[in-house]
C-alpha cells in the first residue's frame, strides 16, 4: 500500500511500513467502500463509526515504538484493522469495543484472517482491561476531553500511550504520553479528528 505516501509523511520505521503493507485493509471495510480501502482517508465501517486513514494508523503505531515481546491495549476496536497492524509488531493485543455488534464483526474478521494474537473484548474501554496489565503500549482510537485515568494506571513503566484528546467534532490533538520514573512525559503529535469515546450505558 501507499508506502511512498506513508514515507513522505514521516513514517520511517521499517517494521511499521511492512505491517501496513501486509495487513489487507480491504478485508476490514464494508463491501460498498472496498474500492476506496487504500485511499488516504477515513472510511465508514457501519454503526456510525469509522476506520482511521492509513497515515493516522501508521503514525499512531509508530509512536508506540513496539518491540516483539510487548503487550498492547487498544480502546475502540472498530473494524479490527488497527489491532491487526499492532498484532504484527508485538506479542499480543487486547482490544476493547463498546458496540457489541462491531466487536463480534471485528472478532470474525480477525479469525478469518488467522490473526491469533488479538483478543477482542466487548465493553467500556475507559476502564481498560486490568487482567492483561501492565501494557507497554496503549492506543486509544476515540477522542475524549482527557485520557481515561485507568488507562494510565495500566501502562507499564517505560510504556507509551497514544490518544486523541479534545472536544467532539472539533480539532483534537494526538498526544503521546510516556511513563518514565512514575511521571508522564507529554508530546503533542498532530491535529486529528476522531469519533468520541462514548460512555457505557448505565455509567455516569
Ligand atoms: N481502531 C478502529 C477504529 C476505531 S473508531 C479500526 O481500526 O477500525 C472508534 C471506535 O471506538 C468505534 O468503533 C466505537 O464504537 C468505539 N468506542 C467508543 N467509545 C468506546 C468505549 N468507551 N469503549 C470502547 N470502545 C469505544
């Protein structure tokens, strides 16, 4: 895919470029937009949700600087595409999806493609998934006013978390937080626009 396009936009990590080339993006989008699977834009995946544009997927993945033994948590599985890219670069991925229909569909796609090291959990990602913690990488694929504190708790020492932060429907910024000596170092990456992180029904 679009390796030239990714490289021209700052994606330099060879393992990330390889993972982006290997994961078949068209398998994760609905049939009616399959022809646009490799366009440089976000696409609808049903249930009012979107799969991020390839460059954003690649940049978030690169920001996590994953090693082969790392465990990763994703919030917002959506189609399962981002999780499949992460899964090629680390030991295992837990990805949480609030919408049970999307969770089931992502699980089905990943199984069909033989991606064995991703677990799709249906639930509220703001709570994280303590059973698998600590995680060396956390990727949040939906925007909130602040990074949910539980996710920071579940981040390993030296671990990296990447998340869009900002108001709904407006420009948000992609933030990278690195846990170092118990502190969080912040780097602002670039402006993005993500769907909102929703609250689970019954939670205030
Ligand atoms: N990473 C996905 C795209 C994510 S779009 C992909 O590669 O296709 C954001 C997703 O976050 C949506 O599917 C939405 O349903 C989900 N979401 C929103 N709020 C959530 C929450 N509190 N917990 C888990 N998932 C949530």
